[in-house]
C-alpha cells in the first residue's frame, strides 16, 4: 500500500475536524471535532511508522507508541472537557459557545454609538 492513501485520508479527517472546530457553536461538537483531528494525527503516525519500518528491519515502532500516548491524552482531555461542558450547562442552561462568550464578557458597549438600556432611560428623562 502506498503512503499517499493514509496521508490523503488523514488530511481529509483533519480538515473535517478543523471545519467542525471553526464552524460549530455547540461545545460538545467542538470537542468531537478536536477528537477527529487527533485521530487524523494518529493515522499519520501509524502510517509513517509502518512506512519507515519497511526501510529498517529492527525498529522500535515509536510512531505506534506515540499514538497510544496520544490516545491516552485524548481520553483524559475529553473526560475533563465533557465535565466542564456539563458543569457550564447546569449553571447557564446552554452549551452554545457564542452565548457563553457573551455572558462571560458582560454587556459592555462595543462602540460609542451603542448605549445600554440605563443610558437610554437617562437620555429620555
């Protein structure tokens, strides 16, 4: 098997995950997209490890060992990330990233033309 096939598949998986991270608003879908990107990297690590092991007879298979390490880190990351998302959902009632960003920043005015409700009430009084 050529090295190009898993490399192209890995590139497609990574680009799909990157699109999911940039386009999605739900925090759980963003975490799933990050996992998809990590799996694309794992596929590349294993493919290059197999390709390089054909050149040298006695290898340590470091790509496969690094893949196992990456899977363990990804499992810990998804566990902690899901716990944070569930805690935020219980407190705020939503997992929409845009709404969470708006509540974290407060209701500050964006520019000189934007006025809050209190400032509008004072201006009309």
